C-alpha cells in the first residue's frame, strides 16, 4: 500500500516581510499558433508537437543551438511554447532568430501544401524568475506579462491583417526588452523596424507600452484605435444647441484646397483657409503610428490638368 505524507506543505513566505535576493534575470520567449482553437480537433496535437520543433529548427539555423540545449523552464502551452534563456543573448533572439523563424515557417507552410499551415505570434520579455528545475519553475510577474503580451490586441491585429502567404511571424517586445536590447544599439535591427503600441488584452486588467516587430511585413504594422471622448457620463447624450436657447456654438475652422467648405448651420464665426498646392497637402502626421504601405496609389497621370 502506498504511504501518504500527512504533513502540510511549507507555508508561503509573505511578501514585504523581509528582504531576500532577487531570482536571476531571465530572457523569456513565448510563441502561440494563430487560430489554434478554430482548427479541427484532429489537428490540435499535430500543431502542439510541431511548434517546438519549428523553434528548434530556427534556433539551429540561426546558430543559436545552445539556447535550445540550455533552455530554462520549458513548457508547452497547448497552442504554443515558452522557455527562458540567458538574457545577454536577447539581441540574437530578436535578430536573427525571429527572421530565421519567419523563413522556417515559410518553408514549412509551402511543404505542407496548406494542410496544416502554421503562423506564429511571439513575445519577448526579460525579468527576475526562479528556476526550480521542476514543473513549477519560471513562475513570476515577468512570465505572466510575457503571456499577456502574446495575447494582446496589437500583435493579434497585425498577424490577422497581413497576408497569410507572406507574413508568418509577428512579434511583440516588452518595453524593458526593447530599451535594453534594441534602443541601446545591441540588436542588428534599426529602430525603424519597431513600432510602439499600447498592449492591452480583452477582458484583462493589463496595459503596457510595447513594441511590434514583423520580420516580413505585408501590410501596415499597426494603427492605434481612434480615441473616444470619455468625459461624457455613460448613458447620457450630449445636449444639442437649439436656435434661440442662448447656447453659443464653438468657433469652427475649416480648411479646403482651392475652395471653401461650409456644412450645416454655423452659429458664430467661421474661418476658412485656402491652399493651392501642386501635390498632396497634409497637415500633421499622415500615417499616425502606421509603418509600411503609406504611399498614395494613383492610376493614370497624377498631375493631369495641373499646369
């Protein structure tokens, strides 16, 4: 008969009670397969098995085999994989690993003939995490935030909007990872390859500054959603001014190239600015936070009729 240990486990040491050494800092890489839950159940095991194999192949091609051999607290997440590594190698994980992973997935998806194509989101972070050499190792805030970044709206939106036959990897870096490895100049990728975003997760109390990186883009990298006015009380509509009610409508300024714009009824002054330009006139930032494919598409002679 098997004997059971009736002793209670050691109590959890309370936070803020005494000072203790920080766990070693670790780099963390996590990946997720796009649309895993939407696949037929028969494909789930195959995808779960192939994701770490694809990572292993990419690390080998990028001459980073030691990161796979020495990986810390590795774990399958069902639709993805996560492991820790020496944070001094972070610049090499950003580049060339992510670009190499894009190439590996391209080859794999072509050879699969569309049977089980795999596109991956990746997140990178760095922070103090313990490695207890068992299934409980690697737990901590840095690990949690890595998975939150992986599930965040910006990186999901990028992979969903880019062409599935071209872009197979979309990555998101924590701000700490970006500042330490990219902004410092240690990574072999220029700053212009990275786009700042606000990483939020639907249904979660999570919001962090982060950075999108797509090794092979095929569309705009990211566009911040339009800001909404939150000053109005919920459930109440803004009062509309009526003629003769004493309400003063704010001053309105409209600008129009080679003409005037006058829409609706205006109470108060109206100022109109006219501009004559031999090309596109844009005030402010035309692209916002969108990188890539910002140009104008013109059919025929763009300057026809402009003498």
